[in-house]
């Protein structure tokens, strides 16, 4: 008798388990599919904005970028993915500043940590979501991000430089003269002040 009740009990739990499984399967039948049919959906699929595929320069409509060649991104990259070539130029004020020549980015070694983007003081770089980057050789993964020709900065002529230098020297001489006069005035004042130790004698 006991074995008959055990038989029906295990049959009932088996049917219950089967129904539970069928419920899960049935639910999956009606759940919207999340599998992407790539590449068939290439044209209509919207990739998430936050997806990081590769680093790029931000150019405005006139072909200008905001990179000031400070090399913060290069220093902060943990993988040595960024390599920046710079040159020194003279500004119209006669001072020297670094200017970007080439900005190289090796997509093959990038871990998409975004430290470069967050450390950029001018917001010159960002990630885009163009993920189709398959190539046949690793060297092709090294990209020059400043792909447009770098615009030349106005530089002073030798005459303008000479004038800037003359003005600078004149300012230095004026400052020195002022400092010497102030020192002399201070010395005269201290000589004119009676010595209190002498007075007390
Ligand atoms: S995302 Fe990270 S690894 Fe990639 S270039 Fe920027 S700092 Fe380097
Ligand atoms: S991209 Fe930004 S952090 Fe990198 S060199 Fe240019 S200005 Fe500096």
C-alpha cells in the first residue's frame, strides 16, 4: 500500500516539475528577443551612446580641434596607448608654447578605461561607438587622430621678436631701477632714525 502512495506522490511531483519547466519555456517564447542579428541589422540598429569603441578627436565645423598638446592623456594612459608628437612655437607675445604635430592612438592596446578623456583639460577627445575596426595587421590599429592638417599659428617676424625683446628688457630695467630706488629710500630712512640705545646712554 505504501509503495502505491509513494508511486503517486512521485508521479505528482514529477508532473509539477514538468509544469514548472513548461512555464519557464512558455515565458521565453513570448519574451522579446535580445539577440542581435548582426550584420543584417547594421543600418537600423542604434548602438548605446555610452558604448566605447575607439578614441577620436572632436573637430568643429571649421576643422579646428581643442588639443593644446599638454600630453595629460598620454601620461595618464596605463597602457602607453597614446603617443603624442609636439613642437615648440613662438606666440605673438614672444612666449614659447607646445603645439601638436601628431596624435597616435593604438586601438589594439586600448582597454577603454577612458582615463585619457577624463584627464583632458579641454575636452578635445571622446569615444565613438564605431566598433567595426577589424583589420588584417596590428599596425593598422595605430591611428593618427588629428587626421586633418594642423593649422599654422601666426608667429612673429624677426623684427617683431626684436621689438618684443627690447620691450622686455626695458621693463626689466625699469623694475630694477624701481627696486634700487626703493632700497635706497629704505636705507636713507633707517639712517635718519635715531639710535635708541645711543639716546638711552
Ligand atoms: S581609454 Fe584608457 S587605455 Fe585607452 S587610450 Fe584612453 S587611457 Fe589609454
Ligand atoms: S587630447 Fe587633451 S589631454 Fe591630450 S594632449 Fe590634447 S589637450 Fe592634452
